[in-house]
């Protein structure tokens, strides 16, 4: 069941999407509001699977609204202006519905989100139940999963709601968050050094100031939030000279 919330300052638009949700199997309307400011608190408390958000609203735009809701909520933007499409996807939306919204297009959007969320759940399950020396990820081909040896991973970076797994000669894009990824990787093998970067400790050539050096081409920034814990971890392998008494 996909729980849905609708935010739109136009009553007609609220009614249309609410009716579509009621007509669609495995979807449920858990809330609706014509004031985006009032909707913020409620939507973060309810935590729906999907939020349909109008882009042009008073006090706060739908784009800004999407930055304030919890990341676990899938945003689908709605608007009467097609020129907002690029901005909508830049803000990490799952889809973009142009008004007047036809039911067939609405249904396609629902199915898209359902498939992505299922993929996320499967990918997370593969990581969680992986052996210590490898993980499985879901490829772009339906039903296909790819094995990746942990020792082959150089680093992992985040890209909106996705991660990019960098190997020596290739990379894979997976629908997962960096937080979910680091929680399932062995902590003695991988370190989060930045809000958007996880590094394989065995691939580190050197640490220079606020950078991790992998090779001449790969130099990764160390974020201030993660620097102390990362250096403390690395210092356990630091060879120190014993001073004679």
C-alpha cells in the first residue's frame, strides 16, 4: 500500500488527485492541505510514501517545500507550467505531472514510484544479507543482480537519492542512500569521510590535510563533520616511535 499526501493551494487540483488516489488499487490518501506551511509539520509526522506537491504556491514554493520534507518521502511535482520540468528533476523529484492531469498519466507515475521503491527495498535487502566479502546490486535489467567484491570498490559517492559505486574500470549506479549503504558495509573496511563519500580504507595511498589520496587522479575531500572520527580510526594503524625514558 502506498500512502499519499496532496499539497496544492487550488481546491480543484486537490479534489482531482484525491479522487485519482481513491480510484487506484493499493494507494491510500492519508492527508491533504491547501497551505504548504501548515502541511510541512503534518507531512513529516505522517511520513507518507508519496507527496503530490504543486510547484506554484503562496508563501513557499513546491520546490522549496520539497527540500524541507524528510528524504524518505517520494515527491511528485504538479504544475500547469511545463517550463518547471527541469527544475523539478533537479530537486530530486520522482516524477512531474502537468495539469490538467489525466488519470492514465497519474497511474503511470504511481507505478513508477512503486517500482523504484521496490528496487530500493530489494537493493537494501541484498546489501543487508550480503556476505562479508561481497554485495549484490540490482542492475538496470529486470531480475538481474550483479555481484561486487568489496575489495574491488574504490569509493562510493552519493548523487541525490542514488549512490555511484566506483570500481577500477567501471561504476554502478544504485537507488540507495549513502546512510543506508554505510550501515551495511563492514566498518573495519570502509569509512565515511564526507557527507557524500565512502572510501575503501585499503585503497588509500595517503592522507594530506583535508584530502584522501587514492592515486594521481582520485583525490577525495574529507568533510569537517567526519574528519575527527576518520583520523581517530586511521591513527590506530599509525606507527609511532617509542621515546626512551
